[in-house]
């Protein structure tokens, strides 16, 4: 979920409208920030509001546990990029992520 991009109640309403009549489960995945990105993860309160709206509309909407933040990974990138980096480079990236 991207703060200010796809996390508003209007976005949730549009999603429910799009899925009307279609059985679905909506997995909500908080964004993993990384140095240099213009995006931010949605606030936890906003994710909960979004999830609650979807759930009240009749859809399962679990919030997925973010994974890969320790290696600055996005979905599907849990190892590939950091395996190419040395231990020192990975440590520097982690330190940068914690200061942002």
C-alpha cells in the first residue's frame, strides 16, 4: 500500500465497485521503502481503515506481514538483488533505510 497513491477510502470504494459480484480476497501489502524511492508506506491506521471498508463490503482483506525490509526487498525481490551485494554493502543499505 502506497501512502497517498492507493490507500484512500475512495480507492477502497472504487476497488469494491470494480469487484462487485466477483468472489475475491484482497491481500493488502504494505510497501517496503528503499533509499531513493519517492513512495512511502501507508500509515498503519490508514491501512486498517482501508481493510475495514473492504471487509465490511464482504471481501476478505488481510494485511500481509511485510517481509524483506531488512534487505530492502519489494515483492518478488526477497533475495535476488542483495545476493549480488557484499555483506558490507548490505549493511550500509540497511543503515540507510533505518535513518529514512
